[in-house]
């Protein structure tokens, strides 16, 4: 039996659903019931009625699915898949920042552990960060951990944003020179950029998008060739969704190694043996849910 068939049989027999992030290896798309960005995946996970969610992505995303749908069994095929940026802040650091800025509230990027989220007031994703922050009544906001996304929010808000020092190594390495080179090569091509990139790079580009917003913008804009400034796995998704257009990477070696850990064999095995389950403390889940729910309400 082919591995695709095996996985589909297991999904049916075990009443399981497979969710995958846009950056996952292309072969994983074939077994996914839904592929999307962090916000879409969180929303879909909260509504899953199946018994098991197989989450093809990194740990914080699977944790978010568990927090939003705690009665379901959530499995992470690549058990070691983490997010290096999520590990740049923790609950202790958030408490220290609160002490330093007692009048501020704390907004966290969804790219944080469940433990970190327990200390935060509201969560955001790349798709809704500006909207969520601007709809808060408080004026002073500590933003963790991504200094680049935080700085993009600060530019698009009247709020006082206190930045942390985290960053995504995949996006932070996209440089001004990368934009200059691609502009010279493709002078008429619009550049889409993910807001985890440096502020000075974002300022040079044409559309600031979450991964899934890149798909909708690419469909809408009147351009045949489009430059994509994010993790290169996104190009496979764009080519699938918008086959009539040409997509060029802004940086061809922008690769998230953790996102690429998942294999079809891992999906099959974790489903067959129901292993790599996300287990979180009940109190942690309840506390972390408060800031995620607040985001979903505001976005
Ligand atoms: P999106 O929410 O845009 O999918 O981004 C998640 C992420 O980890 C980007 O590096
Ligand atoms: Fe984390 Fe960056 Fe990988 Fe996204 S691309 S999961 S932010 S390390």
C-alpha cells in the first residue's frame, strides 16, 4: 500500500484530521485536510470535531490547537519541531518586563510557548497584529518576542510599543541588498514581505503579508511575476494556488529547518501509534487560552 493510502486509511479509521502550516514540505500538503497560516490554523483547530488532530508544523502551533480544543488528542509528527524565536522569551522574562513597565499590558506573538502565554494579556499573529493592537484600550504595550513584528506594529499604530529582542533567524537575514538585487532583476515585479523581516527591509517592499495573505494578494494584484519575501516553502503553496503567475524568492536560502522536519512516515507513525501527543498542564491551558481568546475576539 502506498504511504498516502496508509495515512488516508488511518485518518478514516481513527477519525483524525491533518492540519499543516504553509511552510511544511510540499509532500505533506497531499495528506492535509487544511493548509494555512497561524491564524487560520488556530481558528480551524478550535472548530475540529474529529477525535485526533495531527498538526504538521512546529510545537507552539500544536500547543495552540490543544489549548483551543482541549478535549481532542493533538499529535505533532516531528516531535522536535520548535520555533527558535518562540524560545527567545519565557514566562520569567515577561514577569521581569511587567515589573519594569507596571502600567503596560503584554501582547505576545502566537509564536510563543503555552507557558509564556500564561503571563500575557493578548496574543497576535502576523495576519492580525496591527488590528488587534489598535483595538486595545491601553496605550502602553510590551510586545514579545519579535522585535521586527513589534516594530511593524509600532509604525502602524499610535500606541507606545515596548519591544523585546527576539527575532526569526529565517526572516531577519533578509537584507536591503537582497531587495536591491531583486529590484534590479525584476523591476516591474511587486515584492511581498512577511512582517517578521527587518523594518528597513519591510519599508522597501510593496505588500506586507502573513503567509496566507500572500496567496490572496497574489490573486488580486495585476502582476505576472511576484517576488516573495518569506520562508521558501511558501513558494510551493503559491505556485499551487496561483498557477498562472511566476513566483521568485526574495532570498532563496530563507529556510526554517524545524518546519522541514516533518515527513510522511512521521505522519503515518504518529497516527498509527498515537504518539508525540501534546500534553499541557490544565492550569497552563486555561491561563494561556485567555490571551488567545482575546485575540480571536478582537481580530
Ligand atoms: P504566519 O502566521 O504568517 O503563517 O507565520 C508564522 C510563522 O512562523 C512565520 O515565520
Ligand atoms: Fe519560527 Fe521563524 Fe521558523 Fe516561523 S520561520 S517557525 S518564526 S523560526
